[in-house]
């Protein structure tokens, strides 16, 4: 929203819950430069609770005029998750992430002490394996697939 962002476009990651579900759905498959006017029902917006102490009342239907300026694939994209998830079980094991790190280290060509790999791997699991099951799920990785479509 330019009005809420001092006249500048708002940047966010699509599909990870940074905006209301209705905007996530409405913006899927948009192309840079495309404009859409979308009507979002309360069930895909702020529902019965409303938002921000009356700024958006309960059960409000929202209307947005959207212009998409640019699309960038980030490191937390669905594509990146699927690339790391070699066995396609929708969770990342220590072995899968370890292999990914080895490939990335080889790609950048920098010399590193072998302990750096282990430290980074441990840090990734410490910060992302919230339920402590030894895997990083799509939710923990911050990638959400839409189940409502």
C-alpha cells in the first residue's frame, strides 16, 4: 500500500502469511506491470475480529487496486524448498540441508574450514526446527502451499 508506506510500494513474500490470505490468492500468477482490482470477502481478510481498533471493522469486505511492480524469487521460495527436498517428503532433513550447503559452498569457490559447514548446519536447525523433530517442515521454512484452492 503506497498510502501506508509513505508513498513507496510495499514489498513482501507471497504465500507465507505476510499479508491477508485474500491478497496472497489474488496476486498468484500476476506478472510485473499487471494491475488488478480485487474484492476480498471477510473470510479471506480480517473476519469477525476486524483490524487495528476499528480501522477495518468486523466482517468487512475489502477492495484493493493492485499494481505489481516486480517479482523476485527469494531464498525462502517454494522452488528453493523443493530443490533442497530431494526425497519430496515436504520436510528437510539434516542430510538434505548438509548436501545443499556443500553444493552452495562448492559453487562460490571460497575456502572454508570444515567446521564452518557443521556450525552453519547446527545454526539452521537451531533457528528453524521449531518443534525439535529433526526436520524443517515447509511451515518452519516459512513456505506455505495454498490448501484452500
